[in-house]
């Protein structure tokens, strides 16, 4: 006990040197009645440390610590809570020790105040800290402080750990001496825990540990301060107060569970009340006087040990200045009379901070404003408290949004300036526009109504003023004789409203609008000399009142109207104004003067060139400069012009309408010069002359005219030209391509101005493109200048140019006539045949009449049709086509047997510009195989050459005459010999020349017997073969195979005849019966065997037998070397005889055939000692280049035995 006291004393000494953790003071141990119980849960888990451990425990859901480590761990269960901790510390009854234990417990692991920074940063062995290590150190400190049993809490721990704990955690050694004032325990035991933090002891039994648990219910306070949201209108205003605002405090957002209330004093402050820590909600239940209730719900948070200060503000109720003053005419309402205006009426509005009436208003207003009326979009005249209407005065009261408002209090409204044209006297105000008519000053209070403020009686006012009215009078006389003019009408018009009425002078030339002269109500506005006059009548306007002037305030126009009594006079037009009430304006005497007679002069020309000669076009613009003098100032005139055809005297019509122009003007009395533009399509006026006629009118009267058809200044000329182009050779519209052409264009002109010098310019146009024809990159042009001696005449232009490359083209001569660089006529019709020259072109296509293509057979009579396709001829004319056949290889014409050139002609009449004609050619082509013929064609008109097609390389003009050669071989023997009695394949290689590539041809071959000249037959049928081919080039070769059996064809010579067909037409053949290249020989072989000794077919069965077999052959190819191989055959067995070595008994002989037919001996030597009674047959084979070409192997042939 002594030791502990010393420790605590030392702790008190050192705590003064460490930072303060909390600032609420040490306080005292909270007291709570005993008898409460709590559920203790002892976990199976434990916090292990340095060789020892402590069980993890929970009391009432909070972490709990064992503070008697030397005793046994209790069981889980329900235990009584002992809040008198001082009775359970080691120094029983020591409240300081109990308070230090409570402070320490607040900052231990698992408690509300735990902060790792109060503990060592690493474990004793340098490892990182974790929850179990913080639990272990908290357990050791509480065991030390409550029971002074740190030894028990470190039972079994190693000395390193213990020393580390004493030094860094407890801060004392085992003897209780302070060793480290900055250790965890000295700091935390003197730190302050919140007052709401309570600890208790669970006494679990004499043999088991006491357990330290805690409860924590944090508390704080809340206070409120209220202000005005707009002090600008509440300060110094007794209508507003901050006292008596009541706020409800709730624990739920729905404000159904009220906890307490806060009530403000005169300063707007509510005293603090205590609340448990947590989130609360508040709203205003009662607003103070003059303020709007804020029913919104707000939240706040109470923090343990802290005061939450709420700041709120209320919006003072106010009128959002919906005050509007509608200014009206007392007679017509919203309708303004005459030239008056309801704008700019001024009202003085005064505000008083307090409630007053008209009898006790203070001498000085709090604020004063002067506002004026403005016209609205809806046509009303309104004044309002805003900056737009404000004329002068104080600043407006405004809310947070900057909108003008009126606070609670009193206002007065008074009209202090009438608008233009109205009297302030007699003005009155009506609230809402109805009810009592208040004159002078209007006073009303702005009072609170719930959350709103309103102006008693309403916010809208109507203020009525009476307009000023007057009259006028006049006298009308004739200037020339000074007589008074009666029955003269005038139109009187209000300039502002446009309202207009007719008046008339009486028989004395006098008029007055005064009701005393003619009552306003007498046939009002009837327009007669004795009818009344009244402005502003009808619905919504001022009713007729004989006691007032006829004319409301404003400016008026007085306009004399034309009538029989003032015809030829200058009519009066003037103005007067009504400005004063009940005053008559005397206009005085109005005189009439006679008016002058207008004079007009004109000058017509082209608007662009100022010439009187104009080219017809779609956009002609004639300007007639009209000068007009002696007109009446102020009078409206109309000048109307019409174009007239000089020849017919009728108006020029375009699209069924006359060509006219007009202008209307109001004269100022001086000379008037007008440009009258006649814009129209003059394309159809070529050769025409037109005259511009003008007429000046006003109303229905013609004031002046200029309609002289012989007036040259008014005359316009439209020239016209026509052209005809011809070729100098053909005298027609045809010329030859690739030559030097001379074209003459004959130009006929009409309606020129005589004596003027003109330039005629021509250019050739490509008819296909519509653009200039280019020769060597340049246009073909010509021009000439001439002086017109007459209005009509003829000129010729010649164009010389090279037509090379222009075949098939047509060109049109465009002509332009100019006067001093200004075009006055043109003829540019791309479709005009008279202006057109055609350059024909011809293309030819030559075809054989048999094959229908440009391939012919080299035969006695070859027939070819050359189709000449022509383009660009002139239809309806007769032409001649002359063709010549030309050898392509030599370029020379073909000739007949008499040496004449091979030519052909055809005459035809062209039905259209493009077409074709056939030219027939027949000639002997037997000598032309392998050559080609080109057909040249010339086209003539009369005897003039106009078209040529003579291209030696033109494939379409060319007819090819093919040539073929053949070479046949036996496929097995690769020679011109085939084996008799076998299936053979002959391949005939056909070489061709001069075919047209890309077409499909057929090679057709037949085998012929050379001896008979007839076809070879097998099984009664001729041996033939055919093959289709499509050559890529004109020269090449193709192959045809003949497959057949040569049985029975021994000693036969076969020749292959070949034909080339296109479709069914034969175009080439090779059928030479003596052509060795086309020939196949089928040899025959016969043999005669004789014994050399007996010279007979009998031999002795002896060891050495010599047999000579004479082989007779026919139809071999002479000059070639052959080999004969013989084999001895046992006739009985059909097998070859064998020698001693088991090999076949054979014999061979090689020879060179001098002729196709001959013999050769083959000698057999073999052992015949065993052949007694046997018959031996000799088989023989003939080979050429090791290929079998002849066989004799007949087992029954006696000659071979």
C-alpha cells in the first residue's frame, strides 16, 4: 500500500510535465445505485504476449478487463455492477486511486478514448503493434493501478519484456520508483475522462478475478441565437420583434418525438439546454411579431461535453411591392385620346415605419419615392415601385433576391404630375379600380397576415385624369377673285391616333368645330357644312359632350380635298395643334391658287450601253430618262410608259402582256428627272423598231403625254442577222476531214443604223460540246468591219483551217455584230443547220460472206461484204462509196486477171446523218493463203471527196485468209509408222497462220488411203477426228488425235486431210495426198524359215541346228535403219524354246531399208537334240528406234515353220 501511494504521488509530480489530453478537469467518480446487473461474456480467445495470456471478456457489449490476474478466470454469467470502485482498489476507500483507474480505463484498448499514439510505437522486440498487444498492455496497466498486481499480469513473461514494460509502459520499476515520466501509465492515469464515462467492478467470487467494465453515455448542450433576415427593413421598426420565437427540439426527422423547446428573448437568444450526444432536429413553432414562420426542419449534432450553438434568422413579412397604379382616361378608360399620352404621370409614394392613419402621419416619411407611368406590352399605362418607373427618391427596400419590397407600416400615394394632355385637377384614385373615388392623398397600412404582409384594401389602383379639349375654325377664299369658297371638303386627321373626319365650309366659306356653331351631337361626323364634329367616338371612346371641345389634346392634319369647286386649284395641306383646354384655334383664311400645266421630255436608250440600237436578248433593260417640270408641289403623280411597235402602232406584247413601266412620286414643285426601266425579254424583236410612249397622271386626270411615234429620241432599234455557211469545194454543208477547208459564211443583216461602222465577228463552235472548236489549240475566228450604207444588207466571212483530226465533227458558225465594242446582234444557234458544217467520217467492217467474220478461205471465188458505217452526212442527199481491195503485206491494190485494180462502188441516199451502206467484193483468193486483204473506202458527194477510211492497220477493214500445215505421228512409235493390227493413236499437229485471235475454230481431220484416194474405213466407218480451239495469236498450232485399230490395214499408207472451220464455214484446208508430213505408213511382215543344211523346212534333231528365217517387209519408210528380232516358238506348247541357260532362243538382224519393200535374213542357231518330233515356228518383230512397227507371229503359218 505504501508503495502504491508513492507511485501515485510521483505520478502527480510528473503529470504536470506532459501534454493535457482533455481539458474538462479531473472531476469526481460518478455515483450510481448498486443492484444493476450485466451479462459477462468470457471468450475462448485470449490475447497472448511474451509467454503469458489474458482472456478476452465483454460486459454489456463493451470490452472488460481482468484486474486481479493472480486469481482464476470467472465463468460467463450475470453479475452485479459495483460502481463504488474505490472499495475494490488495492488501497480500499481511496477515491483518487478509483478516479485514476477510471481515467486510465477510458483510454485503454476497446474504450471510447483509446488512441494508439498514447502507447509505444513498437513491441518490445521491435515488431509491429496490433490489437492483442494493446489489450495486453491495457490489462497490465489496469492490474497495476487497481490491484497493484503487475507481477501477476506478467506471470511467465521473459525478463526482456518485463523490463520493457516497467520502463516504457508503467514508468515505474518493481519497487514503485518512477523511472520514466513519459511512459503510458503516468500520462493516462492523470488524464481526464468525460463525466459521462462510468466504470464498475464485477465481483465474481473470492477465488475468481474482479472484472473492470464501463458505461458511456456522452452529453452536451444546445443554444440558439435568432436574427432578422433583413435588418434593413426591421431595424428601428416597432412592427417587428425577435422576442417569443419558440423552437421545438426533436429526436426524429419527422418531428414526432419532441425532446424540449427553446424560446428567444428580446435579443433573440435562447438559453442552453442539456442533451445526450447525438443528432437532433428542430423547427420553429411560433414566429415572433412581424416575422414569417419558418416551418422548415433542420438538424444538428450534440457532441460529448460541447455546446452546439444554433444560428437562425427569420424573414420579416413584407409586401413584395406588387403595388401597381393603372393610369386611365376618365372618359375613355385605357384608350388615349388625340395626341395626349397617359405615360409619365407622376405619383409620390411615402413610407412610414409604424402604423398610422391620415390624421396622425408623421411630418417626415421614413422613405419617399416618385414613380411614373409607362406603357406596357398589353397597351396599359402602369406605375410600380421599381427602378424602371422610379423618377427620384430613396433606395427601395429589397429582399435577399434584390426584389423591391415594402415592410410592415404605412404608405401614402398621391398623383403629383398629370401626363401630357391631361388635367391634374379632378383626378381621382380607386382601389382595385372600383368603389370610392379618392381625391388627393391615399393612406393605407401594410399589416401581417400569417407569413405574409399585405396592403389593406389591395395592391392595385386606378387613377383617372381628364383630357384637355379645344376647337378650331377657318375661312376659305379664291385667290384669283377673292370670293369665298363654299362646300369645300377638308379631311381632319389626328396625327397620333389616325382618327379622321370630313368637314365642309358653308356657303360663306366658313367652318367652326365649336358646339356653339354646330352642336357636336348634331349628325355627329356627318361631313356636311352643318354637321357636328367629335373626335373619339364609338365603343370604348369618349362619348359626345356638347359642353367640351370637339378636339382632344394633340396635333392634327388639315387636308383640302379635290372637288368641282376647287378644280385646277392648288389644294391646301397644313397642320394645327390643340394644347389648351376650352380654347379655339383660329386657322384664319385659306386661299386657293391656280396650278400650272406639267411638261415632260424623254430620251430612251439601252440602260447598259446608252445606245438606241439594242441586241435582242432575254434580259433587255431600256431606260427612258423622263424630265418633268411645272408640277404641283405636294401632289402625287404617276408616270406610265408603254413600248409601242412602230410598224403596227400597237403595244409590244411579251407573254401576252404589254411592256410597261411606271413610277409614282410626290412633287416638291421642282423639276423631276426619273429613269423609267423597261425590263423584258426582247428575243423575238429582232428586226423590229419600238417607240417609248409616256403618260403623266394624277388621280383620274391626264396631266401630260409624250406619244410621238416619229420622235427619234424615243425610238429603239433591234437589229437581226442570219447566216448561211458552206464549204468552198462542195458548195454545201459538207467538208472533208484531214484537209485544208475554206468555209464561207454569208451574213444577212436588217435594221441597222445607216452610216455607222460595225464589226462582224465569227467563231466556229463544236456542236457536240457547245464550246469553241480548237485547231492546234486555238479557236478558229474571223472578223471584218463595214459601214452600213443601208439598214439591211449582206456580208461574207471566210474561214480557212486544217480539218485534220476533226472527222465526225460538226461545227456551227457563230456570228456577232458589234458597234464600238457593244454587241447589237448575234446569230448563235447551235442547232441551226444553215450555220452548220459537217465533217463526215466512215468506218468499215469487212466480213466474208461464207464465214460471216473477217476470215476467208483461200479459194477461187472469195466474196466479201464491206459495210461502210458513215456519220455526220447531210440527210436526203445522194452519195457514192468507192472501195479498193489492198494487199496488207505490200500495201498495193489487188488486181484481177487483166491487171485492173479490184474496186467496187455503191450509191445511196442518206436517210439520216448516221447510217451504213454495203460494198460487195468478189476475187480469186487461191494465191492469198496466209495473207490479208484491207478494204479502203472513199465517200463522195457529187464528185467531191468528203470522207475517207484507208487505214492499213484497221482490223475491222481487214479480211484474213488463213494457211495451215500439218505433221502427223504415231503416238506410240513417235514416227510416221504405225503397227498393224493394233490400237493406235495418231497425233496430227496443225500449224496455222493468219487466223483472227479470240475466236473459236474447229479442226476437222479425215484419214485417207494414199493408194485409193478414198477415206480409210474401220468397221465400215471413216476414221475422222475434230477439235475446237481458240487462238490467242494469229499464228500458232494445235493438235488433233485419231484413235482407231489398224487390223486389216497392213501395207496401207494413210494420209491425214485437215480442214479449219468457223462454225460450218470452211476457212482453211490442207489435203495433199503426197505430203509426207501428213503420211502414216502401216508396214506388213511375212517370213519363210529354212534349215541351212537341208535347205528345206525339215531339220535333224541334232546338237547344232542353223535355221534362216527370211523376213519379207512392205511399206517401211526407206532410208531408215530397222532391227528385226526373231523368237523360236514350240508350236505344240506355244512357248519360246529355251537354250541351255534357260534363255529364249532368239536371233536379231539390223538393216537399212533402201526401199519401202524388201527382205532381210534372220539366222537362228540352237541345240535341237531334244526336239525330235517337234515343230518350231519363227516369230519376227521389226523395230524402229526401239519402237515396234511390224510383227509376224502366226503359230499356224507354214512359211514360218
